């Protein structure tokens, strides 16, 4: 019984504790909720305050921006009004100026009208006076004719005849005096200078021909030069631009070509191929390239030797090369380098006699024909071409003028130019110095090559067979097989239109594709 009571009491205590705990929890939760509500209210109040502050600041900033925009607009409007006012002032000034000018023009018109009236009156007076003077002159002429017994025309003619007779007599006497003086001085001096120049210098003469002969060790070598199906001879002709003539001539091959430089390269190449014995297209190209380098070195050495022999120094290296190229150039059958050296010495001798600059005279004489080194590449007179080259490489204006004037392309204006003309004529006028036909022949071949290379897609062109054929090499990637036929016809037509030649000229267009690979 006691235990049950105790248990009951414990249960009651537990129930009472739970009720008390629940009541306490409710009170605590209510307090927290109240505190939270109070905090929320404070936060809302603060947020409303901050929102009011932000709205006020935004309104202030908006007012500032509006005020700035308004100020800027007012400034722009003020500037625009200022510009408009200045333009308006300028227009007003222009109008005033125009009005002033119109008034002045009106005043001038009035003044001119008055002057015209005055001039018209004066002109009438002058006309009347002239008529009166003419009448008086006519009366005086009639009186003079009556007194002299001659008419005015007869008297005038008699006076003119007397004056003409006296003038002719005086002029004839003066002319005879001048001629006598000229014979005694100028003619004697000129003959002396020319005779002395010719006497003191006599240059060697070398006549270049259009063919070279290469000796063969045996006739069997001809077949090796021709090669299988002619591939070797075609390779030589294509690489050098000359024509090989292999005929019944024993142990000899003829190298034919109008360009002496290419002919020399071909001759050297052929001699080396014969000595080496290895003759095939690849070896041919290699030997031709080396021979071309040697000929270039020979050209440079020939130019340097010529300048040394003449005693001219300080010439640009490119000019020296051009002088050396004249070694392989002929003019009317005369070697141009020998001719230039001869002209240089003649100019020096005559300059010494006349007391002018000897070195400058020799320089002009040596360089006077350098245009011939490139006249087959550049259009125009060789004298003007040479003058342009000399000017380009820093020669003096006196030398440039002498080069340009030595064939009357320019009028000679200096003693040096006349000296070069005289020396050039002396050197070329020697008996046997020149042959007209060779120069014409070379020019015709050069024109053939020029016409061939003037077409698009052509890489090189060679005139062979003494000008009876031209071989035109074209780029395979630019000209097709069909276009090559059209190109040949166009070249033939242009040759017919621009050139005069005997017989026929064969145009041979060659298009070749090479595939090269190296085995390693």
C-alpha cells in the first residue's frame, strides 16, 4: 500500500512537472516571438529611413544631372548663337564690300564713258590732222618730183639700189677677209691637230665575225655532240642560244650566233665538253653555267684593263663591266672596245693640243659607246642610252653631254663634245675599219629576239640560222600546247609587220616540262 501511494505520488509529480515545463516553454516562446517582432519592426523602420535617404539622394543627383545638361545645352546654344552672329557679321561685311564694289564699278563705268567721249573727240582731231599732214606730204612729193624729174617710186628704188650695192660690196669684202683669216688660222690648226692625233696613235684592229670554229679530235665526236635523237645538240643550243652547224667540214664544228658573248660562252663550253668527253644534257648545263661565269670575269677584266691602258680611274664598277662587254660587240665590223680605246687616245691627244682637261677627254672618249653594250636590251639611241647610264653612275655633266651629243642626238654645246665627235669620226673613217652589212645583220637578229621576248609567257628567245629561224622558249605553266601554236602565229605576224628581211623566217615555239628527282 505504501509503494502504490509512492508510485502515485511520483506519477502526479511527473504530470505536474510536465505541465509546468509546457507552461514555461510557452512563456519562453512568446517572449522570443515578441522580441523578434520588435526587431522586425525596428529593421523595417530603419529600411524605410534608408529608402527615404536614397530617394532624397537620387532626387538630388537627378536635379544635378538635369542642371548640368541644362548648363551644357545653354553653353552650346550660346556658342551656336555666337557663331551665327559672327557669320552674320561676315555676310554683312561681304554685302557691304559688294555694294561698295558695285558703286565703284558704276563710278568707273561713268568715268570710262567720259573718257571714251574725250578719246573719240581726240581721235577725230587726230584723224583730221593726219589727213591734213597726208595732203601736205602729197603736195611736197609732187613738188620734189617736179624739181628732181623722178617719181617717188623711182627715187626710192634708186636709193635702195645704191644701198644694196654698197652693202654687198662691204659684205663681200668682209666675207673674204673672214675666209682668209679662217684659212690661215682655223684650217691650219685643225689639220695640225688631226694629223698629230692620227700620227701619234694607231690602234690595233680586230674584226669580229658571226661564226666561230671549234676543232674536233676526230669526226666521231660529231655524233657524240649530236647525241641520241639530237638531244645533246638541242641542249647546247637551248642553254647557249646559238646554232651549232655540223656538216661535212672535217674535224670541225661551226658555232653560229650574232651575239658574240653567247657565241664565246658556247665555244668555251663546247671545247670543255669535248676535252672532258662527258656530253649529256645535265653536264652541258653545268659546263655552260661555268663558262658564262668565266666570260663575265673576262668582261670585267677587259674593262679594267681598258681603263688602266687609257689612264682613266674612279669609274663606277658597273660602267667598267659595260666597257668590258664592248670587247664582244662590233659596230660595222669594228670591235667597239678597241674603237673606244682608240677614241679615248685621240681625244686625249687633241685635248692636250687645245689645252683642255686631258683626263676628262679620255674619259668621255672611252665611255662614248657604252650604250652599245645594252642597246639590244633597251630601246633608243645608243648615245642617249650611254648618257643615261653615265648620269646614273655619277659621271660629270660634261661627260654625260659629250656621250649624248656624239651622234647629234643633242646639239654639241662644249668643246669636249666636239672632240668626241671628231675622234669617233677619225676612228671609224679609217680604210677597212667598218663594214656596213654586219651591223645591219646584227641589228636584224637583235630585233628578232626583241619581238620574240615581247610576248607574255616567253622565258627566252634565240635568233639562229643567220636570222632564218628564231627559237622561243615558253614557260609550261603559263602557255599550253594549244596556246603555243597561237603564240607562234602571233610572233610571225608581228615580224611581218615590223621588219624587212630577205626570204622567210621560221618561228619555232618550244614548250618543255622537266621532272627532276634525286636518288639518295
